[in-house]
C-alpha cells in the first residue's frame, strides 16, 4: 500500500471516529415529530415536559413521570430504556410520541 493510500485511509478512519453519535438525534427528532403529526399525536420532549404532560402517555403514571424528570437530561429518547426508567414494552408503544431536545449551551 502506498504512503498516500495509507494516509487517506488513516484520515478517513480518524474522521469517521471523530463524528459524534449525537449528530443523528436531530434527524430522529424530526422523524418522530413527523410520525406523530401523521397520527395526530402530540410530541413530548422528555427533557422539558412537566409531570402532567408525561402522564398523558400510555403506560406513564406518576412514579414513572417522576423518574423521567429525575433522570434528566437525556441525549436520546431510548435512554429511558437504557437507564431502566421505563420497560421496553412501554417504550415501544410511546416512542413515536417522544423526542429528547438538547439544551443550547452558552
């Protein structure tokens, strides 16, 4: 392999590793909002919603809404399952109604 080929390969790999995984979050949020709009459902931001708003979701009662609020902030909505805040079955039913907007850093 030539020196130029190795340099190109190394730089491509380095660039790929340097891209943050969170770059997909806005795309997921937009997709979730579009899906929910099609179904006529309201999209709820798990990073800013009140306990009352969270309790409008199927399978989310007072205890789970408090747990969601306590676990903030979330980088992605699937962290609700990863952090054992809600079971996967509940998440599967409501995931299209959820988003996890990131706060803007100053």
